[in-house]
C-alpha cells in the first residue's frame, strides 16, 4: 500500500475575518494547527508550529519522530510567546499524520483538531479531543449530545506553546486500500456532525478536491462560527495509478486561502473584505476604511462650514432684533 491523492481546503468561516488555521501538506507528512490567542497571536502560533514541521523534511521515523516534531513545534511557539509580550499566552492545537514507507500511518495529536478515517462506508474518529467537555464525556459526567451544545465545548485542556513541554498522544494505524483520512480543525467538526461528514466523504470520494471544498461549504452552512480547514489523503494499493503531482500552492503550508464565496453572514453588518482597500492587516484595513470615509466627506466640508456660519449669523440678528423690540416697547410705555 502507498499514498494516493491528497487535497486541502481552508476558509475563515462566516464570523471571523482572520484565518488562524495553518496546515502542512508535504507528502508523506500532513498536519493541521488551529491557533488561539488575542489579536493575531493565534495566527502566529499556528504558523510557527506548521513551519517547524514544514522545515523538517521528515519522511519516516515512527512515533518517536512524530513526538520530536511536535515538541519542536511546541518549543518555537512557547519561545515566541515568552519573549514577545504581544503574543503572551498564545497557543495552537496540532494533529499530524506521517505515512511511513511500509504504508503504516503514524499520528501525533495535541488539542481538539481531529483525525478521521473513512474505511468502506463508515467514518471513524481516530483522535480523542483534549477538551473540557470531552474529558467530562469520558468520565461519564456528560452525554455526547449535551457536549455538542455545551457552552464550554471550545475550552481545550492541552495545547502547544503554553508550557515548555507538551504531552503528545501518538498511535499507529495499519491502513487498508481505499482508506481516506481527514485532518480537520474544530471549525468543521463543531459545525458538521460526524454522520454528515461521512455523507459528504461518501458522496465525493472520487474527487478529494471537491470533497475538501464540500466540507468547508457544509461548515459554513452550519453557521461558520470558526475557521475551517480540511486536509484529506488516501491510501491505495501498490499497483494503483500514481497520483498527479500537486501544484505549487498545494505544496506550501498556508495560514489563509481565498474563498470562492463571501463567507460573512448577512447579519454581521460588516462590508465584505473585497470592499475594503486592504485586507492584509486588520488595523490597516480599519484605518484605510476610515480614511476613505473621511476622504469622501472632504468636498462637503466647506459647504457644511458656511451653513453653520449662516445659522449663527441668523441667530445673532434675531437676538438683536428682539432686544431692539423690547427696548422700543419699554420706551413707548
């Protein structure tokens, strides 16, 4: 068995302008990171973690090597958060899949980004969430259905960057030909139920690019409350046709990607990014938008000033006239 096709899609969702997800697609290495932190710190954390894997050039090594990769990613995020006050407290999830030369797949996992496998017609979740509600479910203190709507379902109990060292869950899967593996951020798994993810994979399994985009659309239709990223790859028999070479964009890990449609919900009441001069930085966007608004008002400023002066003059004349009338009336008496 060997690695077949792969695909990825990412989107900021309908409620957020900044995409703090990052991914690595460097066959045979795949990974996803979902950043957290104030301002743009989440984006920095996920990019640092993804960069550590991207630069490693790893092609094998088993569970020990995957642990080393995740620990190095953790070191980079923690070091930056410790030395840069603007990023203090930032962190990121990380889920890694490494397809070994013998066909086995080694997984490493920290946080609540998930790994799934579609085998035959059934979808199975491979990772256990490191989150508060997941711990309560495992203890039997909360039902799975209640966990899906729990107000603290996004609180994670383990992440990269918050401590000098991190516990990494690792395991190895022995795949079967035809398996499709999915790594995703919680922007997908929180918005789309497992059976609905399964349905999308089954309906589009012949087209992984279409599958990734369909998953993003499903998450946006479900509310799009968070950034959405889906990384897919398949395992095929040794004699299966070789997959086409990925293009340059697919070979790069990314923190953002252009969406095919406006993902902002109409109720947000915010103009789409395309309507603003620059979307590179939120502060730059806000400043440029305000500047444009002020510029639009400049031609009207002289007229507004004249109007105010005429109004003041009219009031003064009226007061003088009133005083004159009162004085005349007093003299007449």
